[in-house]
C-alpha cells in the first residue's frame, strides 16, 4: 500500500478522485511515454522547492501534445528524496509539480513520485520499476509499446526493467550517463519525441 510519501496524481483513470479521460475509453492496452521530470522536462534545479524556479524546456509542451495526438499517455515518474530528507515539503513538491503541469499546458496525464531516501529505497525508487508497474496496473498500459525518457542511468535502468524502450536525453545530467546503454540518445526532449513518433 502506498504511504503518505508515495504518490499518484493525475487526470486519467477511473481511480477515486481522479478525473476520467477520453484516452481511456477503449479496452485495448494503452501506450505511454514515461518521463523523468527534473533535467528531462524541466531545467535541473537541485531539490526544487519553489515553483518560481520551474523552467520547462522549450518545445516540451508541443512534444507532449504531439505524443498525445499519436495515442500516447504522458506520465511523469520522479524520485523526490528531498521530501524524505526535509529539503522539500509535500506542499512544496505539489506546488512545483502544479507549475510544471501548468507550463506543460495540462498535457501531463499522470504523475507518480517517490519520496524514498537513497539510503532506504523501495522498488518504487528509480532504478526500481515500481512506479511504472503501478501505472501499468492503474491505467492499463502495455510496457512493450511504451517508452521511458530520462537524463540519468537510473531512468534507463528503470525503463529497461519495466520492459519499455528507453531514451537518454543529454539535458540535465544526461551527458554524464551515456554509458547507461539506452536504446537511443537524444540531445533534447524535442529529439526524443521525434524518435518516439517515428516508432
């Protein structure tokens, strides 16, 4: 069972308190793109606890719009150990995430976050695939038709463990993690989306 610091929030699914989206009206398994947040969709800010510091990368909202039009769910899976360490409060996390979603024009379909400390991780904390497994169960996603995009080796390992194809972006910490053996490397979220849309 998820505790206070193990989170799901979003605008898809028929879960209690979650708005139903037309993307989920069919019974067929869904495709999804799982995104790391910091350094992938937005500029890296160490333990970001202030929504005024949020800057999503140029073109990111357009990418999510194109992916959604192609039938993908856009899902964020993010480690937020600053909550466990006290560097970020839950209220601050939610305020930052709300600003990220606003700058992405409401095109994020769901967000899973993990507040585990690196010293005491559960399977939910990347590189564990727990957050993706939860989304697969919650939202009826086929991981074999889905992608994981991130800027760290833990993102690539997470996606690989879940059975998704993987893209490392060179933004954030990406230039330091090329040895993580992703399926593809992209210079930006815009390039990553183009790779996905080409199939």
